[in-house]
């Protein structure tokens, strides 16, 4: 009865679930869960003897349910197909005609002593070879483009009316529907049985473990062994004159990597990888190449499949000469890849890229001060600019004015303030703009005077709104590191399709990437990340830096910068801010340190201070230049007037947009 046949299917799941998973159970035929090192496979549902579940794809039920899910069938359709696969008579399923029930079969364990499965497999292998020697089944190999000589050399054979060895070990197997099969040996106790009938619902069945075809050739081959998926694909490459191995299934990637590791084989020539072009093949190829790289096994990915063909065997059958010609060119194609790699990786290629980058180089971005731009060979280029200065030298005022003058040119500016809030930043902008517009007559000095000022502030605010379209200020005391800044730049590129000039105020209070870092380690890390940012996006990054307290009353130098190690070696340009009279205070006096500090404090007390921007380092330009400025501290303004005269008030404003 039908119930007996279904019970027989339930009692022999190993006929359908042919591949055992690494961690117990079976490999899922729906999603192949269990083939990798971390897969759980198909497991029995606790408390039930024939119901299974795959915890990856969620398929659950008996053999019939899994077969239906694998082949996208209804359960009714799956019952018929499964009964055929098990070799059971299906007439009862289609009609009311009664047939004798199938006797209850012994389990494999019960008949193991009578005849082991391995013995049956060995008998099949020998029988298949003998048949092929007698020209029985040779036609089917020839139809696949494989000569009798190659087929016999690699242990192939043919068996008429083949039945799976496991089924032949149980009583009642004579009722199983047999099929004519080509036998391809994959190991001493394993083979693949390929149906000669293209309409067979089970075209490829495995007897024994799922092994890699011809894997031992890796020990001796003098050629670039080709790695393919199917056994007939490997035989096709061999037919064309090159050694090859077949994974048999994409899930055998781990098995090949394990074999290479455990065998200790050192390949004489690099492997050639040519797996199927479908999603599973691409995923397996990527996994295989990653594993080979870790093991330092050389390989090349070369397509051998001809255009319009799905695999190597079809290529051999459809266009034998072209396929063989392509296989024979493997060494030549590898040499071409080597030459291309040499061209790509060599300094010659880099020089060519450099020439292109020079031709396409961005123009210098003017700072807004002509004398400073002249000293910087035209302005700002890609790279890391560091501006150190002692307390009271106006570093922030200098940077804010430069940022504004760049934004006036309709160039985007990102200003990262780690010490001041947004209101303080905007107050400084408005105060400076008021001074630019009205000079010393402006009273917009502090937040209180800004509120009271009725004349200059509205005009300054109007100008700031126009230019402010290109300014973005982000404030974050102790909460921003160099990687955060990079993410903001990435958003600029994505959202606005442009890249900003970046200002960081200031370097020593950027957040440490790791809370366990020392101050020096934190500065070193952030300096390197800001340098990478400038190189990756080809933009100027300007970072302000504080100085050691012991250097406040001394002439500025690279060693004056706090935590100067990475700054000195990594920065591209370093522009130090100092009082113009520092040289005379240090060199022209024999007074004690305390007296020098008193003189410096006196200079800082002036509202209009004579300042210098000193080029301490310039990787691609002249160093040592001293650019004079007048710093009006009351209005946060730096003027290019060596003699402390009137401010520059005729900047051209950006017109209304």
C-alpha cells in the first residue's frame, strides 16, 4: 500500500540525504546548509523519528517535504518523484490498482556484515571500467567529447541498469527502477554516477563520500592545474591537454583547502580557477581565492568557457578546436597577466599615474592674503597644514578669517571647533566683518556690543549669510576624533558632490581613538588620520596646534609644538604664528626668563599687535619666510599691513544666489 511505501522512504532518509554534514545530520539539499564549518545542517526534530529541520532556510518536514521544497513541487507531485527515486512502484499512486506491498527492508547496519557499501562501490568501479574496455557505453563519453583513452586513464566506466549501492543492500531492491549510468571515479571508495538519459530526474548521484575528482594530480603536475566544478568539465580540460581537478560541488571548497593544508603539497605552478559563472560559482570562487591567499598558494582566475556556453564540457562539445586552443594558451595568458601586474605595480605605472594627476591637478586655493599665498606657492594644495601658536597669538581668529576668505570664493569649508560653541564662532565672524566694513568706527567688539550696535551688525550679518552658504561649523568639545571628521567629509561628497577645505581647531583636543591612549599616542594617531584624509580626498586639511608652555616666551619652532613628534614628520606645511618682536626679545636681551615673559605679556596686551606667520616647514616649497600681519584682537582681524594701518575693507562679496 502507499502508506507502506512512504514508511519505507521515512525509514531510509540516507537515500535522499546523501551527503553528511560536518556537524552531524545531513547537508540541506535546499540551501546546502551544513557544508561549511559553521553550518548546522539538517537535523532530526527532537521527539520525532522522520521529521527534519534546516535552521538556516527554515525548511522542515520529512523527505517528501524537503524534495518538494528543493524542486519547487507540490507534496502530491513530490510523492511520485520520491517513489521513483527510491525505485518503488508508483502505479498505486496514479490508480486504484493494488500491488503487493514492499517487504520491510533491513537497515544498512543490519546487512553491513554481509556486504559493505565500500565493497559494492569497488565492484561498480571495476565493472564500469571493464564495460568501457569492451566498448560498452563508450558512445556516451564520446557524445560528451571525452575519448575512450582519457576516460579509461581516469577510471571512468559505464554500468547498464545501475542501482545505488545502498539500495542494493536492502531486500526488495529488485523493484527499484534502474538507469544507465556513466561512472566517474572520485576516490578509492567513491564515484559519481551520471545518467545517460537527459530526461532523468536524478542526473547526478554520488556513491560514497563527496570527494574531489583527480585531486592527487596536485602532487605531481608540472602544469597550471585548472580547478572547475563538474567532473565532466575537468575531463574536458584534460581532453584538451591540461591537468584539472573538479570540486564536484561548490560546497567542497573547504575540502580542497583542507587537503592543501594537510597534505603540505607545494604546487610547482599556480592554480587556474574557472568555476561556473552563476551566483554559487562566484561565491565559491571568492571563498577559494581568499583561502588560497591566506595559505600563500598562488593562483590566477582565467575564463576558459567559450562565449555562449555554460561550462567547459559544453565548450568542448560545441567548438572543440577553439576550446582546446584556449586551454593550450593558459601558460601564455598567465605570462600576459604577470606582465600586466608588473606594469600596474611598478614605478613606471606610478609615474604614468603621477603625470595624469599633475595634468588634472586642482589649482591652489588662495587663503585670501596675497603675501601668504606667495609664500605658499599660490595658496593651499592637498595636504596637512599645521598652524601652531602660543596663547594670545590669535590662532582661532586667523583660521576663522582664512576659512571665511576661502568660502568667499564659493569653495566649501568645514570648520571643526573643539573649544568654542557655535555662537562664539558666529560672534567672531560678525565682529570681524563689521571691522572690515567700517574700520575702527565699528563698535561690534563683544556679544554685548553686537546686541547694541545698530549700524554695522546688520550689514555684516547680510554679508555673512551670503558667504555662509559655503561654511559649515561643527562644534564638539571632547566628542570628535579624526575618524568622525572623515565621515563628515564622506557625507559632503555623497550629498553635495563636492569636497570641503577642512579646518580643525585644535589638534591636541581631538578625541583619542582609544581611551587607553596616552596624549602623545592620541595626537600621533589623529595626525596620521588627518594626513590620510587629505591624501585620499586630495583636499587641504588645516589643523591648529598648541605649544609647550616653556616655549611661550621663545621664538617659534617645530619643537615648540606640543606633542610635536608626528606633527613634525607627517605635516606637509607648518605655519607658526608669533609676535613680530620675538626675535629682539630673545636675541637682543640678556634678561632672565621672567623678564622675557613680562615683555611678551606686554606685547599681548596691545589691541593692535604686530604678528608674523613663519613658514617652519613646506615640503614642496621654500621655508623660513616671515609674513607680517597686524592682528586687531578686539575685532578678531588679521590685516596684511606691515605698519598696522587700516584694515582691508574692499573684498568683493559673493553676489546674491
